C-alpha cells in the first residue's frame, strides 16, 4: 500500500491562501483611496472630541466585523490627526486620518 503524501492538504491551503492574500492587498489599496485612508483624503470632523469614537466605530478590513476597534495611538502630522486602530478579533492594524475644521456660522 502506498503511503499518502502529507503535501496535498498543504498544497490546497496554499492555493486558497494566495488569492485571499492578493485580495487583501487590493482591499488595503482601495481603503487608502477612501476618506480617512491617507493624509491626502482625511475625514472632516467638526470637533476633536468625535475623532476617537469615529475611529472605534470603523469596520475591520480583513474580517469586516463591526466590533469596537481598539485605539492604539494618536498623532498629529501636518495639521492632521492620525489615529491608529487595531481589530480585537484578527489584530489588523490600520491608520485613519482626520482634519478638524471650524464650521462657519454666518
């Protein structure tokens, strides 16, 4: 009786994983084009007080869960606020860019 090769299962995993990894890379590129994904396209907010709640409410890129994101850090760069968030389920780290603007009242 011939011994079964243990590589078939591994080969199937690799075949499935490669397209998924490529899709995730493409998804990351697309999210950088969305508002808040890069310094060139920050999310506009009326107050600094709403930045952290908006960052926590963002959905995860990888698992698409609406669970509350964990805020890792805050920074200021070029007049923008940068919030680094992490998904509690799959641990993907993402940065969101915000610009605080003063609304014109009359």
